[in-house]
């Protein structure tokens, strides 16, 4: 194990390369980013649906069934934010890191930020989905979408 300053740096399998520890940590950040994207995808996917009866038009006395289906999907903006975090971290390591410990700290912060963004965006999207009143979907109420945390799609159908 090599030491840099007062901190110990694990060199791993790439000990012969000068940037070995940085490459190992970069690989870990990429795997963390892929796992965060998968977790975000799972957390921000869901749907709710509801139907209501309303008086139909005309004098026939029939009722019209109005059904609403609200589907929440992952937003491309969050995936783009994951990529921006990764590229900014790599750029900061390439331009500003003066020691291996500084580079590893920057990459660790990028991984932490990616995980935090995935969890926060996923939970905000799901919390929004659970808090939407089902009655407002078919009654014509106002629904505020959780942009940019998720991408909801509301489909309303009328059946005689």
C-alpha cells in the first residue's frame, strides 16, 4: 500500500500505474451511477387509476363513466443530471486535483451526490403520486406535476 500525505490509498489491482487508484475509484463511481439509475427507475415508476360516474348528455338519463389513469415514469432530466455529475467530477479530477487523495475525494463526492439525487428524485416522484387525490383526476381539478423529478402522463377516457 502506498501512502500519500497522511491518508492511506488502496491501490488495488492497478498498482503499477501512477493513476491506478484513481481508475479503480472511477470504475466504482461508474458502477454506483449505474446502480443509482436502476434504483431511480424502480422508485419513479408507478400508476394509479380511478373511474367516476357522471350524468350523460341528453334526455335519456344515462350516465357517462369517466376514467383517469395517471402513469409516472422516470424523467430524462435526472439521467442527464447523473451524466453531468460524472463528467464534472472527471473534469475536476483532471484539472484541479493536486494529489491522489484529492482526486479520490472528488470522485467519492460525485458518487454520493448521484446516490442522493436518485433517492430524492425517486421519493419525490412516488410521494407525489401517492398524494394526488384520486377524485381530482376525474373531477377536472388542477394537478401539479413533479417536474423534473418524474414524468407523469394523465390519460382520461369517457365511456357512455
